[in-house]
C-alpha cells in the first residue's frame, strides 16, 4: 500500500510544472554558483602568490642595502613585514566570509594593519554578493520546498482525492508518510545530482582537493543542506494540515518563509547591537588618549616635585611605574572592546538561530572553513606576529643602548615573523556544527509530528 501511494505521488510530482521549474532552477543556479566560486578561488590564489612574491622582493631589497645595520633596521621598522592572508581551500565551494577577509596583514614595530583588497576590486561585487551554494540552498531550495508541500493536504482536499483515498480504508499515517517520502525525494534529487556534479567540476579544474578531510566536510555539507530543505518541506506540510484551502496555505507559507529566511537573520545583528552595545574603535582610542594625557600630567607632577630633575633612581622608578600603569590600562580598554564585540556577535548568532536559515549558514561556513571562526583565528595569528615584532624591537633597543651600531641583529628572511593562520580541524568543526545539526533535526521532528497530529483530526469533507 505504501509503495503504491509513493509511486502515485512521485508520478504526480514528476509530471507537474513545478518539477520542471525546480530542475531548471537547480541546474542553472547550481552551475552558476560552483563556477563563480571556483573562479573567485583561482583569482584569490593567484593574488596570494603575487603578494607573497612582491613582499619578498621588498624585503630582499632592504637586505641588499650597502650600509650599516642601523639603517636597514630603521627601514624595516617603517616598512614592516607584510604577510598575505591564506586562502581557504574550500572557498572554491562556499565563499562565506572569505571576500570580507583582508588581503594581507602588515606588522611593524608599532601596529598591525589590515590591507583591504576592496579598493582594487569591482565595487559592484560587494553591492551584489555572488551566489554560492549557501545562497542557493538557503533561499532558492527553501522556497521550492515550500512550493512542493504547501498543498499536500489542502490541495488534495479541494480536488476530492483525499476523501476518495480515505474512503478505501487507507490509514492516514500511510498517506502522510507517502506524501513526505515522494515529495521530498522528487525535490532533492535534482539538487543532489547538481551538487555532486558541481563538486566534480571544481575538483576537475584543480580548485579542490578531495582528500579524506575535505571529502567528509563536503559530505556533511550535503547532509546539512538536506536537513535544512527538509525543515521547510515539513513546515509546508504542517501549514497544509492547518488549512483547508491551498491559496490560504500558500499565503501563510510565504509569510513564514519571509520571516524565517529574510527577516530573522537580518534583524538578529541589529537587535543584538541594541541589547549588547559595544563601543566603537573611535571611542576606545579616545579613552586611550585620555589615559596618555593623565599619565603625562602625573609624570609632569613627579618632575616638578623632584625640583625639575628628570634623573635619579627614584624618579626613574616612578616614571617606569606610571608608564607600565598606562600600558596596562590601555590593554584593558582593548580587552573590553574585544569582549564586548564577542558578546554582541554571540548574541546575534543565538537570536539568528531562532530560524533555520542561520543554522544552515553557520554550519555551512564552518564546514568549509569560511565562517566566523576564521576571523578569530586570523586575529590571534596577527597578534602573535605583532609580539614577534616586539621581541625583535627589544633586540634593536638593546643594541642601541650598548652603542653597537655596527653590530645590529642581522635580518634573515627565515627568522622574520610570519602569519601562521591555522584552520579548525575536522573534529573541531564537527563539534561546532553539532548544535546546528541538532536544531535542524529537532525542527524537522517537531513540524512532522505536528503535521501527523493535525492530519489525524483533519476534516476531509
């Protein structure tokens, strides 16, 4: 009985106009998304190599200066070390936050600066984000899932076929299960085919390595996509069981889709910014300047109390103590900015997960190493690079104090600080994705159980 009903539903879906539309849209948008992502990845790889070669040439010119070591160190201190930001190997499938990352990190003795690539790119690329597989699944496939299931029950009632089936003593749970299996299978089959073909295309052109780690990530990405699509399919099934007319069901489904896919993810950061306000960099810099002014006034007072003498062991000790206090206070302001921003980001992620769209986006970008965790790791790598520059600066100051102008520390390319950006391992990504996987699975179960409970009491007259 179940097999016969599934066969009937499959034939009905395949012969319908929406299957043709689904097939064309999935094929067209899937092909475009994989082609654009792979092309962008190849461009980023070329740019990374060009920047790496250019930065190395600049350092080699400094090393070839036929002058004393002090001049070479002064030039190096001004130029600093510029390291291009590595390109995620899986950004050829999902772009995620990769276009928003800086092109390179420049570290000098005094600061770390992000080198943005946006000024050298087409500005329309930022205005209109190129569609990748995350966009195709998050927006297009979720809408198609709604269109496949909104009239599963209410449409059958309007046509009279639902009453006919139940008059033949067919169990209601069998009817509901057959509609779910047939409708969902017909919906996702074109997507799975296009996904596998797209991954094969990216691999064939050399933009993706199907190693063990990446193969598992791609398989998990497909599973998460199917779970996400299933949430909206079950949502449409649930709304269909709540209504008795297909037009009413379609209106409610589209209203809920707009709220979950468009409204909630975009409103979550705004609400988080209001609930957990974080200071701006300008405000933090103003506070740090106020600390510097206060320290200078207190040091001036010590100078005046010492009778205008700027030397002496006690005076120097007090000055060093004030300088250390000022540095500690400025570091506390920096930590406050980091912590406030992190709390705001976490709250935005929590609010966004009210809808399934945010769970899909966070999981997809985490699996493809293009998510928010890359920002945190890049920040840590830049700080380590800056600390290494500080250590080299201390060596220079020590040589200056000893008046060893001709014996400055030698600059060697292999000893210069590098941007050691490490990406999350597969185990780490799996733990992060587990929460989103559970959220999507719970939503699937809840919507299906609600549909089952309502359909058992559904009036087919």
